[in-house]
C-alpha cells in the first residue's frame, strides 16, 4: 500500500500536466456553459468505484443513484444545454488497479466535469490525483483522513466512518448492552468503521469481550464462531462483505449462539441483507439493526428520487427496487444534483469554476429559497434567486472541510426487501458529544 501511495503522490504533478489537454476541452467561456462555437457537447460524469470483484456492490449502489440523477437532469434539459453521460471507471476496490484506471480516464476523457466516488478502498490513493487535476468528487469514502481535509475538490455528503461507529455505540448504550463482540472483515472498506465503533464503546464504558477480523470468502468460520460464543456477548457489531457475513452468521445460528446484530451503514444494502437473511431465515427480522444516514421525511426531493429510479429502472442493476431506500444510492443522487446546480449557478461547466459554487446552492442561508429538485433549482436560479438544495438525504450543510452529515437512524429491514423500518434516531449532536477523534 505504501508503495502505491508514494507512486500516486509522485504522479500527482505529472497527471495534472497530462490532464491539461483533457481539461482544455472543458475550458469554454464561463457565461455560456463552455459551449462556445462548438455547440452543446455531452458532459462526462465518471464513476470511480469498484464495478467488478468482491466489492462490486459499491458500483451497483452508485449506479442506483447516479444514473437516475443523470436521467432526471437530462430530462429537465441538461446542464446549460449540455446532456450528461456516465462513464464507469473500475477500481476493483484495489489502489493498485485504481491508479492506472484513473490516469487513463484523465488522459482520455473529453469534457470530464466530475467524479462520483471514489470509495473507501482507493480514496487515499486517488483523491490527491483527482484534486490535483481539479476534478470535483462526491465521495462516500469514510476514512478519517478526510474528516479535516484541505482538498478543495473533495466533497462528502456521507457520515465519516467514525460518526457511524459512534452512532452504533450510542444505540447499544440505549438498548442496555454492556458486553459487545466486534466482527469485521479485513478489507479496507469494512475496517473503516471499526475504530469509531471501538472508540465509541470505550468512551461509553461498554466492554468489548470479543474482537475479530474475518478474512473474506472463507468456506467456514467455525473456529471464530466457537470463540465468540465462549465470550458470551450480548450483541455483535459488524461489517463485512455479504458472502462472509452470510457464512459467519449462518454458522453462529446453527450452533445456537445467535445474538442481536448491529451493522454499519454498509450492511444496509441489498446484497448484504439478502445473504444474511438467507442464512438466518425468520430470525433475521428480529435480530438485525443497522445505523444509517437518517432518512429524510417524505419531501419532493424523496419523491423525485423515487420517480427517477422507477423511470430509469431498466438502466440500474437489478433488483431496481432495492435502490429506493439505499443510503449510498441516495447520496450519489444528491451529489449529482448539487454539482449540476453549481454549474448552473456558476454559468459554467468548467470544474475549477463551478466547484466554488457548491456551498452556494446547497448550504442553508438567509434569503435562500429551498428547492427539492434540479428542475426547481434551475427555475429559481433563472429568476435570480439564491437557493438551498434540500436533498433526498435531507439537509446538506457542508462544513469548512467539505463534510456534511446529520442524524443517523437505527433501522430494521422490512419482512421482504430492504425497506427501512425506523427504530429510533441518534442525532448528530449526540454523536459529536462523544469524546472520540475522527468526527468533524
């Protein structure tokens, strides 16, 4: 990993220079959206994420939000007359694969205006490269390295891993649990939330009686299951890939050791729920709780998102219904809408120009008109109004580190599918009040 990161750092300057040719295709005038005399060309949105491999669910989550957003924006006339197109860039959840893929993207992609991503596994390597190339990102990477980032083009509408971990600990405290086991996969994405979980449990004086990391995709985890049962935890806190979770918790149930499960936000996705529900059967409904970004009340933003997913269902991965409540997909939707509105507000599709308008169209402020859809935002901007986009994920309010996160909600999964059943709320103020590092 160090070698890859050092290589990335050395390449930042070179990539920035190489991208100048690509960037020149984005350098139209700031008053006509970059069209100039060449007309209204398509604008490329690159999805830098794991599309294949064990973490391919990351790409599915992204597609479930970004493709409907592009559909809705294009249906509303595009951005300053330009249509948006999506280009998948497969990181395979591996920095060694992600770096050359991003280099190639920057060198060969015309009219690249933004990146959806990157995800946790490749973000430490890729973010510096994209930032040097002056490409805005709407990332879901939860690492603490980005909690107080100075990367100008990095934007995160998702709670940092530490915040999600502390929320899990606070929920355990509310439920009266005093003995906790932590079971996390060894992959980078799964490990991201674990420090926040451990720190939150320690700060709240909850005992960790068993702590194990699982190597993904093993045929059995029986030895780990036996050790967990011997520790007699009251609850298991967890994140791993779907296949690993299905095997581990299935064996735990078979041996009679099943206890309540509290999962990170990443566990509340269709692949994970499907695998573990299949392993636990009827026990899943009463056993599993996840802490996710607090769903917004039903607003025009939520309705617009659901309508776009439904209308664009042939383009998103199956089952398309699973993205209607997927917190990652909803975040990608909101990130795309914010960036598109920033372009409109800036009267420019030049990334280095419209990046300065992100907070102007998203954060609350005096005299701003609250808008819930891209089309509504365009109308209000055309009328000379200042706007605040209130997203399908709720309030968006970026701090000086380009982080925006709010309350989290404990949810169960509906009896069929992955629709959230609300159990209770952990507020952002409660999370911030727990004395741990890594929460902006």
